[in-house]
C-alpha cells in the first residue's frame, strides 16, 4: 500500500521537492492494498472529533471499506457491538423501458412503489415470486401474493433486497428522497437506536420507518455522490478497480472535499497519479444508444438460444417417454442438444 501526499492545509501548487523537504506527506510501501490503514485513519479522525469521509470511484471499494471500518469502530467503542439485521434495497437503476419489460425480472427482485398504484401502497416493497405471461407474481411482507403488471405502471423502482447489520451509532447513506421523514437523497445520518416497530431512530430526532429501505452504510461514498460535501478529513481510496475508473474530474471532486487534511490510499501510486491526471470525455446519452441497442440485441439472442435449448430438451423428453422398452432408442435429439451446449459453452 502507498499513501499519497497530503498537507494539513491544502497548498495545491507546491512543487514535489518542497513537499518532500518539509515531510508534508505520509507513505508506506506494501505489495498489497491494505484497507486496515485507511480504516484506522478514519477511526482516529472521528475519535479526535473530526468529520471524515472516504471517497472512491467504485462501489466495490465502498462495500469492502465499510466492512473493515465497522469492526474498527466497534473496537474503538464508537459503534455499538450489538448488531440487528435490517433489510435494504439496492436499485438496479433501470430505465423506464427496462422496468416495463417482464423478461428482465427474476425471482427475488424487489419492487418499491413511489406512489399508490394498482392496489399497492405508496412506499410498499414487494418481491418477485415468478414471471407469468405478461405480468409478475409478487409477494407482500404479509406473505400475501398478488399479480403486478409493470407495463401498466411508471412510479416504481426495481432492485435487489439485502440485509445489512445496523448498530446504535451507525452512519447511513440515504439513497432516495423520503418526504414524510424529511430524508434527502445523498445525506449521511446517524442511528440512535432501533425502534420497536422495526424503524430506526436517528440522532437528530428524525426516523427511518421500516417501509423505507433505500439506504446503505455511510462511511464512504462515490466521487460523484460526494460533490457538495465538505469534511475536516478526507480519505481517497484508489484500489486496482478504482484506478481503472479514475480520471481528472473524479480526482478533482475526490481531493477537494476536505477542509484540513487529505490522504490517498492506493495500491499503485504512479498509476493512481496517471489516472487522476487523465481527462476523459463524458459520452452524451445519444452516444450510448448504439451500444445499448447492441447489448439488447445480444441479450435477446441469448434468451432465444436458451429458449430453443429448453424446447429441444422438452421435445427429447417427450419422445423418450413414448419409446417402448423393446424399441431401439433414437438418440438424435439428445445429440442435437449436446451440440447446442457445446456451442454455448454450457
């Protein structure tokens, strides 16, 4: 691991020789990226009463960092050791067209309604049981099953449900607006306690009801979502995946969130510097249309191939069932199926 240069006050244009001369940096060499150091930095900063936020371009680094920093906070007694699982929903960020297509859904997908529609309550979350012809069979929290027609609705979101452990003192990142509790998308809140009704009481007096599930841990954020936030201590995490996603714009946002000090933790300091100095053009929505169409066509092709295989298998089963024990079996259908499997790499 290497830690990039930082100064107690942001003197941005000092030459590198001057930084080295005054030892206004901290660096450790190691072959592997170690999140322990970044997590210790976070815990020490918060223990000193400083506001702190870790920033990285990719969600995989956020989740990994959150797991490590939570254990460090518990050891430092900044976070209660008693966890309680709480269900959350992470959005797929589908377009309206994707949400309306029944073929995109799988069992276990979570559907959250933004307003009352088709017999479902506002903010209600249901889970897909199975796809049916033209609609979905979904299950409510009560266990009751109902039919849902996504093509006939617009005000809902789709994601996957997962349970995260939440303790008193937990920091959570709100990922959707919830007017009833005055929760704002992108803000970081702190949990005071679990409520008897399944909701969460926050330290500022607000509550997260059990019907609201759009939140995650709030110890780190993406570079894009960190815009507008200011903290005393900033931490930028640049692992291998983050380096590939890094660019000049991301670097500017990530390295300008702090008021007093900033540290950059990375697996490869030269590569991280190069990535953060690279200016990448942002593609317009119209530029992405051909690529999305190509992906869609390829997806439809794979679906059709799987459907063909399924039909061939069913036909083979039916034909085999009709063959008498004394009759010589024709293995042609099975051989054809095996050819398809070989072609598709199954």
